[in-house]
C-alpha cells in the first residue's frame, strides 16, 4: 500500500524534491505510512514557515476525497473537469498540453 501527504483544505499532494531521483524529479508517494510521516517531519523542519495543515492517507483513501476543478480549455474553449493534482502536461488549460 502506498501513502501520500496532502493538504487538508485543497487535497493537493505534497511534492518534495528528491535528490536521488535526479534533476527535476519529485517524490509524491511513500511505500509505508512510517516513511510518509518521516517525509512530513523532514519537510516541516526544512520549511518551518509553512503553516498549512498536511495529512497522511493511503492512495486509495485520498482518491475518494480528492477535489476536482473546472478549467477552460485553451484551444477549444470548453470547460473540462479534472483533479486538482493533474500535472501541467495533462492540463488542457495549459500551453504545455497543446504544444506536445
């Protein structure tokens, strides 16, 4: 079972830069709840000014409560419903999506 750290209000997943994954790579998922708690502790020590409430949940539980947002497609102009955790390359309201 995998775990995520997410914001209580927005349900966005915390993406932490991971040096051992390579340049521009981030860690979103943890293999155990204990590893997620350790990751959250390291994040809080590194960013003491961050006052947001971060929670830990399994991926399955997070998918049940994950919020959606409505965005306007950049080319078609229609409204698209997507997860708040949709990456920029998969977001039709971004130029990156249409230039790939």
